[in-house]
């Protein structure tokens, strides 16, 4: 009786108390390939056996590196393709050659996935080393150049080449892979926002397919709604709007979290200081006639020249018209359309070598509100009788001070003189004009104004 039959006999006698008439089957209820073994048994080469007991395990190496029959284990090699030649990279110590499992004593197979590749194989034009001599398709023609496709995307690494009669597994004719280790990177791949040249066209993230959707966290105020764009390889919610001047419309136009704030809406709270206003002074070099005085703003008169303005002091001389101005910086403007908005002017002054009277009584002072489009409003202070007269002028003495609030809709004894009516939504500049007396053969008048911090726009 064979060893396996004896093992089966022992097992059946102990388990069923019946006689033993056949060898242990490889299929059926006693095969450990289709079910579990009884308690205390293990599966070895398809049979249920008991380590250090009976039935003995035919191939299992026991603890201590010994075999059940006392023999010495040997090395066997996996032969998955069944060609009788084993894979030297798949070795196992066993006590006998397995019957069920594909193991052999030989270790000379160079490709255990093909029965046609072994030391006795005949070389064919198939891209394989059929005879295991280390060469592929040797002696066969024509040979072609193939490229290693390590990531399996169908495109090869241009730096790894192979001459063969046919393409071996893992080799392709294309050599256009720009990242041989990345399956998703190859010519024709979909470009993603990842700072990677996914389609191997030397550009990154162009036309990325995973961006472009709407998003709602791009910024504050009017910049809140946005679209997902690709920036530096990262998806970024970018606003569909750009910050603008904060005009007086109850919206956060400049996207800073606040609405209708100065200086863009309501003008700067301080004319003489801060980023919302730029100051300067001009000598008109003439006395402007009323027809011209009431026809426009005057900073850019052709004859006008700059004169001294060093915050907070304005200095000048001569009997011509003189002008102090404050304007929105750069290309910006002020929206002064807020209901009830007022312009506060605080001044103190002194005059040297004054005439009698020290100031010409026609411009004491005149205030211009100048819009970007050329429209303007002209404000003068009214006298007690409601008309413009010397009694209503505020700058009359050789020295003094004033603190006046001018409603932009007129009021507080300020009236709008001749003027086209400024576009208050886009005001560029405020002008303040005075005219010292000038008499021939008399000393040239000089003056100095100091602008107070309260000067600015107030609710």
C-alpha cells in the first residue's frame, strides 16, 4: 500500500471504524482543496495531514527543518507554465516533490509564464527569449526597436530600448511617454490641474478639465461669486468681479467687507492727510473775469503756476486769483451722492503787507466741486439778505479763521452760484479760491493759510 493510501486508511479507520480499500483521493470530501481539514490537521499538497502525527504530511517541512520520515528537505522551484523547468525566483523547501502543486527540481526557466520559453525552447519571432540564453529573437529578421512601457499606458520610455522581432510584454513601439512611471501621463491624456504635463505637450495645466465650475468663496462683497481656476497647479476660487471704487450704492464694491466707505463713497474724512486725497496750490497769474469764473473749475488754467503747499500750510503772493485744491489720487474719483453729505472747511490765515481792504471782495472764498466729466458746482456764502454781498464773505480781515460746513445740496447760508451742476457720483477735485487786493505802487500782498484737520467730508 502506498504512503498516501496508508495515511488515508489510518484516518478513515480512526474516524469511521471501517476498513480501508482505496488510496487518498485528490478530489471529493477528503480533499483539502474543496474544504477545511479536521481539527488538528493541515492541508499539504491537497491532502489533509497531521504534523508530527499520522497521516504524515508528504511535503511539509516540520518545525526544526525536518521531514516526517526523517529525511532532509530539498529545494523545489515553481513551474506555473508546466514546461518542466522551474522559476529560480520562486523556490521552496519541501520534503518531497509535490503531486498537486506545480513544483519541480529544475531552476532554469527564464519565463515561467510561457511554456515555449525554457532552455530547450526554439527561438521564434515573438519578442520572447524562447531558449533562455539571455537574447530575444536572435538570428531572426527583421528586428524592430521597442520601448519599455513600465506603467502600462501604451507609451514607451524613450531612454529604454530593445531590438526584437516582435514586441515583448511590457514593450511598445511608441517612445513618446514623458513620465514612464505614471499611467495617467501620456500623449492624448486629459489635462488636469496638478502642475503636471499630463498630455506630454510640454505645457502644464492648459485647458484642465477639472476646473471652470462656479464657486462661492472667492472673496468678500461683490467679489464673493467666482469660478474655479487653475493657479500654480492648484484649484483656486477666483472672483468673477474685480474690486472697484466703493460707490454709494449699499454694496461692498471694493470687496473689503465694508459698504459705502470713504474715501471712494462719501469722500475722504480728512482732505489734507491720508491716502484718499492729494493736495496742491496754484497761482492763476490773473484775476479771472466772472464770465469765466462761473463757467468751469480752474486748477488747469493755461497761465496757472504751482505755488507753495506743504501740509498743512498754503502760501502765496500777488493780487491775482489763488487756488487751493484737493483731489482723488490717480485715476480714482469720489462718489459724493450720499444724502446729506457735507464738506467741512477749517482755515486760519495771516496776510503780510495788506492793502486796504486786504482782500478783493468778490471771492471770499469761492468753493468749486469738480466732477471727472467736466461738470461742476460753485458755492458762495450768502449775506444776511440772502444775496452774495461783502457782508456774507468769510475772509475779509488780514488775519482770522473760519470753520464752515457746506451742504452739497446747498444750505447753511451757502448757495450754488452759476455752474453746470457737478456729477456727484464721480467727483475728482475740490477747489478753494481767494483773491488778495493788489494796487499799483503798493507792496505785493503775501498770505499764508493753515488747513485744519477737521477739513473733509462729513455725514
